[in-house]
């Protein structure tokens, strides 16, 4: 990324997103660590337990494991920042959905509300990054900028 302030925004958000993963993993671990095999099976976690015991293994609620394919990187910074903006809104929605299930548990709801707020801040920061980029690139030098990645 040719602009230091944009690189800083991306680094800050990426670092914080790793902390989000740790927080969610800790919540899941705390909620499941004392489950009996019967409770695990009754809750629908039997297959997960067979593969991962009570360990935290990042995957979607659908069971799809996390992979590098999750990242929709094109190499075009404008497209990629727009993808990042969309990802933050999807994360906010996921936290909203978690709160629908866990709003009565303050030990879950409190951290999830915090994480939801941070996704909104990340959305704003990605928007700031997109403005930095587009303010500096006009249509004439945008293609020259992208061509520099081909070398």
C-alpha cells in the first residue's frame, strides 16, 4: 500500500480483528468447557466434539471451517476496501444475531456488544481509508497505480 496512513489503518484493524477472534473463542470455550457428553450431543455439537473436543476451532455457524478462501482479495485496492466495508457490516449483523440468542447473559452480551461497536468503528475506518485512496487517485493515475502491482 503506497500510503502510510492507509497501511496504518489496515494494520490497526487487522490486529484488532485477531483480538476479536480470541474474545469470541474464549466466550465459546467458557460456555462449553463443562458440558457433559450428553449435553454436547443434545446441543448438536456431537460431530464438532468428535473432531475438536472442546477446543475452539474457527468455523461459521454452518460448520464451514475458516480458510484463506474467506478473504475476497482482488488486488484492486478500491474493490478490496469495498469488500472490507461489506465484511464489517456482515460481522455487525452476526453480532446482532448472537445478541438475539444471548441478550439475557451479561457475560456473553457485554463482550459481544463491545465487539459489535468495534465493527462499526472498523467500517468507519475502512471508509476513511477508501476516501484517502480515492482522493489521491484520479481516473488517469488509477490504472498506473494498479499496473505497478503487475511488475
